[in-house]
C-alpha cells in the first residue's frame, strides 16, 4: 500500500496519507536529552508524536510513516468504540462506573433535603432539589472527585511501598483532564484524573506507578519501561484494559 507525505503548513501539526485517508497529528517537544520519537494514539482519536527539537518535521513524518499501519489500525479501533458510546443523560437507569464496577443511577427529586450522592446496594443514588441533567452531573462530578481523593491517597501509600526509589511522599493533586489519566511535574507533583476512580483498583495502581516511575525517569526511556516491568510485570495488559474503557469512563 503506497504512503505519500502531505505535510500541512504548521509548526505543531503535520499530516500524511495512508490507505486513502489523511492522518494528522500534533507534534510535541521532548524534554531533556531524549532522542527517540514517541507516537501515541489517544482514545479520542487524536494522534500525538513527541520528538526532540533537533528532529526536523520530515524526520517526524518519516517516523510516523514507519508506524502508519499501526496508527491507522489504532484509529479504526478507537473510532469504532466511539460510535457505540452514547452521551450521558444523567437519568435513572443509566450505568455508571466506580472502582471497575457498574452501578445503576437512581435520581430522586426532593426539594426539602440537602442534595447528596450515596452508593447503595448496586446503585448510585443522587438526591437533588430538582431533576436536571446539569445538576445531577455536577453532583456526581463532586462525589467522584471526593471519592478519588480518598482512594488515590490510599493507593499512593500502598504503591510507595514498591517504589523504593522514592524517598519522600510526593504531593498529590486531583484534577479533571480530557485525555490524560495522570501526569508528573518536573517538581515531582503527581496529578491524577478523578475519572480514574471509575476504573478498577489495578488500573489505578498502574497509573500511580507510571507516574512514580517518572520521578526516576521523566522520559519514556528504556530505563523507565524496565522500572515499570519490575514493579508491575503485567502493566501492558492493565494499560490495554484501561485504554479500552477510556471512552466509557471519561464520558
């Protein structure tokens, strides 16, 4: 199958053609002394390629072309998943996730009581002064964020027992992100997405360990992946499962 380059006139966005389709990606800088070009296809069908500043756009496009078949297949797979994900309506009967399990949403209208969210016998029960998708969504988001802070703090303490390279407990922040489960700042602060609390405990552990490994190696180098393999030998299986659920959990 022939591949032709069709770069677009932009410093951060480039395109190439594969299988009669144009695939565009965002070029991101790689920090430090990293020399490898990293390619990532996100569950929302965005393609990001991180490359050192010394690499030309032609070099980055050439690297993308070498992985064109894989990128194309990933986009097809994520695209098919997106087709089956319906926007939330926040009404009784919907399925919502918490710690990897599905719960049925029950929305109760009661103007006389304080709004609340409770986990009861296989249901997430939301009590609001009036039924509306906006209010139910806001109450659920606040509940998930509160639960996330508690769960993430506990799992971080547990994962630190394995992360022997970490001498001091890093500060932890919970922040909603559109495409990332977590991040690690150059100063060593961990940031986790509250939507992650909807995933199973091993998925949460994977993301925390991933960010803890960045305290030792900020780039996705061979050393980084060696470290990940030591603390979680099956991390690739867990990552694949988490990525496969991303569209449902982030919705």
